[in-house]
């Protein structure tokens, strides 16, 4: 599992570059499009990891629906480019420090807690069938509850956007 | 499993478009008048910006699509695993409940007139 | 394999920075999606490392939450935008005073 | 490694050449067909029966004056048609042209990208279709383009829902997402007489899918994205010369892909046409070739159907279109799914 090859590196670079564009770009529409490309890159990563169905969901839901929603709304809203980011120098410094802390925090937790499992290679692949069986047997209740969550979201969306707000 | 075939395929497809545009760029005549570069608006001078705000229905459609799409995508694994499942009655019950919630959501959206385009 | 852990950390940190420095609500929402995706990647990686299906199933539920969050978030932003013609939190503060 | 690369390259070229090469033929068929339906003559000047007309069009596109308007976002304006064509071509990598065959004792799959995802791959790749259009509309910085792109996108995503419900029902019936498995199951026969095509197992789903592909590919009667009387030409109003041609190609490739998917799911895919069994008995090695011919002729019939509908049914109004998608097709799809599942459950007990 430690054998990182060219595919992994290029996939990571692809995703990382577009993630950087999402954050450090002045034009929100460009940011939304790079978010889309990053999602597609993540689909590739899931494919490399052998979780094929995650790739499907990643592309269908994230790239096919969520990213479309963002692009749509940004096109409808026409935000000004100059107002999107970086207020002051001090604030950026603060944000940078927070980011570095966060990154190293997560890494230390992962690496120094238990490195054994990161190196194992001979584990069986999780097949699509075991995954689905588990979803519909062990995770039955969360699965059904998630539909209720979506129902709630639908109701909320309809109410929020229906209400005519007086000018 | 390898992503290699996919990469080859997309690079070739991408290069088809690129090459065609390049060729037409080289062969095509260059425009002679300035007026050609104006916004196309039936010969009038355009008024206002193109990215003004459009009808709110468009984004409502996109949001509702997102919500229903997620629900329907989660039916895919169900449909694929039903045949090989050992507990078919339970699976059916799950499905019926799922569809019930989905249809209730749909009816709510329908009755709230969010889907009406004519006003 | 390890490189994906680095990537996930990096993207999570980027999302965090984005939520702090971006000034309009939709971009902030974009950055939150960024963080959610990186968490998904973590789950997928754990699933691979531990050879278990549970972590992958968490991704399914995270995706549902991300979808619901995106939908509600965007409709709230649009409602605000229609009311005060702006999508910047600073303006909302001014408006509420 | 080199062998593998060569194999991928050959498959890619073949899979890309067939649809791209047939676009001129389809165009000619469409023009002459339109003329025939409307009792006109149609293009008949270039070459015998006007057969070289598409070729002349290609040259015209290549030598046409290239206009890049001054107000566009230039980078995105130029990559939008390229991306559009790319997104349209991507699903091709997962579509099978014939059954898997053997070279020596190595099993070779006809798809370029054998991902284990089957139809999911095709479906996910088609879900990316709206982006090229949205990018074009936004980059053109023109009201007509923008409105056309928004309309096209809203329409495509609405009908995608109806198509998804059908695909769930299809998965349920075949129990697999692999297109080869689907075709194999359709080559069995129902009650010994009729082939077990998807259209007989899922008649309602078939109609839903058919309407869906018309809307997804933005064809008449659903071409509201470019309704001439309202939006001049929709999202590609600012595009000229080869860039416009790329959008045109993307639209036709989209049609071809969706028809292939439709035919593979509902009409036996590359299963042999009646009468071909005789040839296979005498010449067993020709079977893969004949399978490809069968698939292509089925898709060609679909293409003619597109033309036929185009000149027979008037354009919808936009609200009618959205109502059809959300208030008619989606509930029918959901009920169809529910009925299918319950009927199959009751029959298996």
C-alpha cells in the first residue's frame, strides 16, 4: 500500500491544484467550475482505492447535482469579483496559521496514533455486494432516516423559497 | 483496475476538439470589420449586463433536482442487491417505506406549487 | 497510499482557510463542501486501510448530509439575496443593525 | 505494456471514429428526410443526390471567418466548445459494440474503459453534459446565450430524474449494472416466441426513457434551449465557424450515445437482428462483426426516428416542457417503479 505510483501522484496534484483554485480565485464562477473538476478528480481517487460505487455517487451527486447547483446560483447572482476575499493582511496571516495547525493536527493524530494499519496491503477488497448487503442489513435504520432527512430538507427548501419577502 | 484507458480516451477526445479549432484558426479568414465584435442583440445596442438576475424558478428546479436525485441514486444499490439478497421481505419493506417518503416529498412539492412555471 | 492522507489533510485545511477568508456566502458554502469532501476521502481511505465496509457507508450518509446542507444553504442565501440584494455577511450585519 | 496501450488505442480510435464519422451521414439523412417529409427537394447540388453536401459543410466550417466577440470571457469562450465535445464523447468509452471476444485465450472487452461500473459509467458521464453548455452561456456574456444555457441545463436535469427512475427499474429486472449481462438476458426469449427485450418487460419505462432522451439531447420538440423565435440560437448565439461546429457535433454525439444506451437497454443491444442467425451458422467467426452491424442499424433506426419526430411534432412551450418533466414523467416513473417491484415480488412468491 505504500507503493505510490504516477497515477496517484497525478490524481493528487489534479485535485490539489483545483482545490487551491477554489479558495484563491477571485471569480466565484471559476471557483465553482474548479470545484467540479476537483470532484471529478476525487471520483478518480475513489476508483483507485477500489470503491467503485463511491465513484458513481461522487460523480452523480457531487459533480452532477451539487456543483451544477452552485454554478447555477452563481450565474444567477452575478457577484462582484473584487469583493470576494482577503480583507486584511493580518487576517490572512491568522487564517494561514489556523490552516497549518489544522493540517498538522490531523496528520499527527493519524500518523502517531497507529501507523500499523497504514502499511498493510493484503486486506481483502470490499466488494460492491458486501457493501450493499451491509447497507441494507446493518445500516437499515440510518438509511431510512436519511430519506426522512431529505424529506425535511425538501420541505425546508420549499418554505424558504416560497415565502414572499416584502421589499 | 486502471484509469489508464480512461485517460487515453479523454486525451484523444480532447485533442479532437483542440485540433479542429486550431485548424480553423489557421485556415479561416480574419474578420475585417470592428462591428463584428459587438454583442449579438438583433442589431440593437445592448442594454445592461448579461448576468443580471434571472427567474428564481431555475434555481428552485436545480435544488429540487439535487434532493430528488440523491434519493433516486440511493435506490440504485437497493435495486442491484435485491436479487441476491436473502431477506427479500425486509428489503421490500425498506423499499416501500423509502418510496412512501419519496412520494410524500414529491406530493408536498407538487401541492406547494413550486413546480408551476406559468403564473 | 499515504499521499492520499496528505491530500485529504491539505484539502481540509484549504477549506478551513477558505471559510475564514472568503467574503461572500456562496464561496463560504463552496469551502464547506471542500471540507466535507475531504472528510469523505478520509472515510474511503480508512475503509481501504482497515478492509471494512463500514467506513465507506459513512460516505453515503455524509453525501446525503452534504446534499441537504447545500440545498438548504443555497435557498437561504437566495432568500437573503432577494431581500437585501447582497450575499455578503458584512452587509447582513449592517442590515440587522 | 505496449500491447495494452496499442489495444486501448485501437479501441479508442474505432469507438470514436464510428459516431464521429457517421455525423455527416446523419446530417444528410436529416436534411433529405426533412425535405421528403415536407415535399421539398432538399440539398441536391453537391455531388450525386447531394451526397457531398456534408463534406462541403466541413470545408465551409474550416475556412469560415472566425469571430471572437470583444465582450466575451475569452479563455472560457474558447474552451467551452472543446469541453462540450469532450463531455459528449466521454460516455462512449463505456458502451459495448459487441460481445466480449477472444484473441488467443485472452478475453477482450470491446469497451475502452472496462470499469466494473457498467451503465453507471455511461450515466455518470452523461450527467456532466450540462457543464459545457453552462460554460458557453456564461462565457458568451450575452443575454440570449445565458438564458439559453439556463434553460437547457434546467431541462436536462429535470428529465434526468425521469430517466433515473427507469434505470432503477431496469436494474431491478436484470439484477446487474453490466451492459453485457443486460444484453445476454435480452437475447433469451419470452414464452418461446418474442425476444425478451426490455421494451416488453418495461413498456412504460421504455416510453419514459424515449421522451427523456429527446429532452436530454435538446432536440425538437424539446429544443427550447435554442427556440429560434425566442432566443435566436440559444447558448451558441455568439459562436461561429469551427467552434459552432463543435457544439453541433456534441449535440449529435449526445443523440447517438443516448440512442445506443436506449437500444442496449430496451431493444436487445448488439443482439443479432432476425435473419442473421443463418449467416452465423455458416460463418461462426463473423458473429462479432454482425453484432456491431446489428447495433449500428438499430441506432440508425433511432436516428431516423429523431428526424421523423422533429418534423412531425411542434415545439413545446417552456412551462409545458417543465410540467411534462416534473408533473407527468416523474410521477409516472415513480409509480412504474413501485408497480414493477411489487409485481416481481408477488410473482416470485
